[in-house]
C-alpha cells in the first residue's frame, strides 16, 4: 500500500494544474503529450525533438468517456470499450509508470523478476507477490489470459505475440519509450486508456519542467563527448536510437557513438573507443563491472576519459536511471553533475531525486539505504 505522503503530494500538485484534457467517446486519442502548451514546448526544446500533436484528450476536460481509442507504438489503433479495472504489465517500464500514475493496485500480473526490483519494494510491495507473465523473450500467454485483465501493456518487442493475445480475448497496447517524446506518448497512452489523464499531466509537467530547467542551467556550456558503456560489457554502447543517447544530450553532452545505426546495445572494440576518444566514459546503471576496472584497463590507457579520470556509473540504488522509466530525467541530472559539476552539483541531483520520488512514489531515497 502506498504511503499517505504520496497522496498528499499528488493532491498539492493537482491544485497547481491549470490545463485539462478529455478523451471523448467515439474519438481517437493519439499518443501525444497532454501537458499544457507551454510546458510541452519546454519539454520538446529540452529533448531536442518535435512535439507530438495535441491529442483528442486535450480538448475539453479531464474525464475520459468510453469507448476510447489510442494508437500504440506499433501504429495499432486499440479501442478500449470501458474503463479498465484490472491490468497486466509485461514490461518493467510500464509497471514503474503505473505506480507513478496510482494504478499499481489495479495490476493483477507483472513481468518476471518483479521481486528483484527495489522500486517496487519501496513504493508498492504488493507487486512483488503478483503472478508473473514472463519476459519479452518468454511471455506467458495462457498465464496472462487466466488473470482476465481488462488491459494488457507490453513492449513492442512482443509484437509477434499480440495476435495470439487478441485471439485469447485480451485487449493489448504496445509501448516503446525509447526517446523523450515516446516516453511522453507512453504516459499519455496509458493515462488516457485508464482514465487518469490528470495524473499523466502532472507527471509529464514535472518531467518537462525539470528538463527545461536543466537545459537552461546548461545553456552556453561546452558539450563533451560521452561513451556510454553497456550493462553486459564495456565493449557495448548505446547508439542514437536508444533512450540513453537522449539522456546524454539532456545532460549537456554528445554521444560518442552517434554514428551507430543499431537500435539496441551495439558491440564495439577498443580500437573504436580510442578512435572516438571520448571525454567521459559513463557506465550503465546495471553494469556488471565497475569504474575501477575501466580506469585500470590498459587497453584504454590512451583514452582521454581514462587519462583524466572521467569515468562514472549511473546510479541504480532505486532503479536504473538510464532506462526510460518516468524517473529517467534524474539520470540526466546525475550525468550533468559529472559533465558539468560547476553548474549542476550532486546536491542538485539529490534534491531532484528526493522531490520526485516523494511526490510520485511515496518514499524518500533515504529509505532505500
């Protein structure tokens, strides 16, 4: 059960909203950000991406009328006939988002290994006891159907399984929040489908304002090159199609691997890293190696980042802040504190982290220690 602190913070934040949205019966609610016009503009500028068109849910008030149709990240138009009362989330990104939207108590099934995620234990421990529906590689279709959810949310990687889910009578939407705009689209999609548009607005506004403030503080600063090393190995990196590249840009850096065309972690080599010669090497939050091993790697002795001791790892004390969860903007704050410590301090990161988790997840980072 979430703490009362979360409910109080959400109520106070709600009083500050001055915009409203709706998804009218018979209309199509597109996957678009539903924040106020000025805030959406700030988010777009911060993320260096074009803003999605205003959704049908942004035209009148905060109440969704059913049936409502959303367009998911596979381009599928999915009609939700009535307000969902139960959900299955087969993706940790959407599960974390649903906690932030106060939908966690309506979840009846979640992705595998939920009991290993600290964010769930801290904010919604009941999730760790829910049935598992497997992973994107091994999704449990029959197990999911047996839970009889009103709506299933899965990653787009499961696109080939969706027809079978629909044959079992499931209503499914697929999400792929691999950049800032798509993260906002995911928030809009789920909040519209679940009739919690106001909560989605609060969340988007918070992220937008935070990124806009970060961008303003970094205005005019140099943009050092950053090599972001993967979870499994140092010789893997994130190309421009991954959220991690957006994170680097938001932090006032340039992705050293911006010319890579892979849409997932790309294999690289020591020779390639030395050719890029990044100013900083940042390790993924869940990397199974550490900063010291990189600094002592003789193959990288001539790399500027290693020579200058500019190697760090993104925090994962609560959740991996380099994944496209709602809190991912905090990953940009942390990386900015490494790239531009004269502008963004560790204290700035800690304050942003505390405020966000307190407001949307009902706990303070101190309780994660």
